[in-house]
C-alpha cells in the first residue's frame, strides 16, 4: 500500500485503534490470582489484599502484552469473574435475583452451563459512579508504550440476558422508557470514561453474533422479542449510547458465538446481521470471529462500506492450544480480502482467552504464542 489513510503510517501500521494486530480483551488468570480469589471468597484475605494480588498480576500481563509487540493493552479483565455480569450488576436499578440465568454451551465433549445470578431491573437505570473507572485508571498508570483499552458489555446485553421478563413493569411499563434510561446511563458512562482519558473503548456484544443462529432467534421469540428485527434495534441503541462520545475516543465492538471454558453457545454464518451491522453501527472497528466452520465464510464482508471502518478478523482460536500455521492464516486473510479491502482488515484471536474467571482450556504459554503469532503475521501482511 503506497499511501495510507490519516490513521496509518506509510507502511500500513495503524496509529489508532483497532490495530493491525490486536486482541479482544480477557487473558488467562495466573494461579496466584485464582488462589487469592478463592481465599477472599472464603474470608481468608480482605479486599485490600486481593487488590494487591490483582495489581501485581495486571502489571505483569501489561508488560507481556508490550513485549509481544501488541499496540494495545488490557488488564486481562483480571478484576472480574465474568466479562459482562460484573458491569451489569453495577448499573443503578439492577439487582441480583435469587436463582440463576442458565446459558447452555457446547463443546466436543458435550454440553455445559454458565449460571450467573439472575438479574432484575427494579429501579431507575443509571450510573452513580464510573463503572470500572478505578480499574481503567490503574491500567492507564501501568502501560508504558501501549494504548490502554477498556472492554465493557454493550447495552444490548442488559436486555438480551433476561428480556422483558427481567424488567419490573411498575418501573418500566414499556420498553421505550427502559431503553431511554439504559441508553442515557451508557452515554453517561462513556462521557465519564472520556474524562478519565480513555481513547480505546470496546462494547462486547455476543447477541449480535448469536442472532445469526436460528435457535437463538427462537429463544428471542420465546422471551417476547422480535427475532427478525432485534439486531437492528440493538444497533440503533448502541449508536444512541455512543452519540456523544468524546473526540479522540476510538470505539470497537466484539461479537462471538459464545466463549466459556472452550465451549460455544451459537453457530451460523454472519449473513443474517452483516448488512445492518457493518453499515449502520457507528463504530471504528468490528471484532468478528472466523476461527472455524461455525462462523461460515467471508462473503458477508462485502457489506463493509469503503472508508476507515475496520474489521478485525478473528482467525486465531482461543478455544484450543494448537498453534495455527502462518501460511494458513495468510491464505485466509487473502480470502477475506476478496470481499473487503485489505487496508480495512486487521487480525486478532476470535475471542478472549478467559471470558469468565475459569478460562479456556489452553496454557499460558499457548496464549502468548498465539498473540506473538498474530503480531508476526500482521507485520508480514501489512508491513
């Protein structure tokens, strides 16, 4: 590529997020952190002692991200048990309910269940304090060369996890008033994060990938949703949540078909959501999974409009430790480039390595080998 856009150097190296070699967010928790969490839950250590272990572990993995050549760094989501529920439970107006949300996941061995506490919207939605604000400040102070990246669940996930049944009709008699307050809460959260200096924010939204699966659309219908239009509504509400985002803040979305202990919840190509997703969602980049046959082909990339919107193609799986071959990844990038300009593509894993505290079934060495591989392939493809 002879001449890059304003967000690139002349070699094709991107200077603003998402980057040519990037990653989704979560990283495997080290044994000492898992032990500290267990000790804290059992009353053996207090919150300050747990935080000290988290701080040390985050310092170490930030250094590792910088050492492998990534341009962004997250805190690995080390202070969370779940990529999304830890955020959702901190919104004003949401309480944990007795009982469990049951989400069924599948792998080669059979089915497993993710069972977080149920949620109930029983008060006015809002943000009294900046959720994950302290965690972001610590990350900001810890990075030396990399752009600190914060991941939070998109507003869609508040609705998708429980639907209308999770909303107290005395508080929100209709969905329009629910969405108005939820979007306003997210706008306030984004504003606050901007004030802290966040320049790389990611909305994680599995629903936008799940809805490619006819079985998931049946689930949507069963909880009173519109299976044919819900993704369009979600995209509109995300745009509303980001409408006042500060200048200089890059925003991406990540969507996958589920990631819990190397298992998945949905399957199906991107065809159902791609046109609306790539054209209507006003973000700078889309992290989209393409690591196996469950994701279908690259044809839906034809809907990506020309410009500076990037698709970060998740070709490297986080579900298995086996390392992908460089040549195979390059061939797949070439295949994707038949449908979207190669200067609008980047490379990443298909998901995080540890969407929940349990983590996927691969080793820490596997994780870093995959991230190094992504950096090397990106340098060889884009310069």
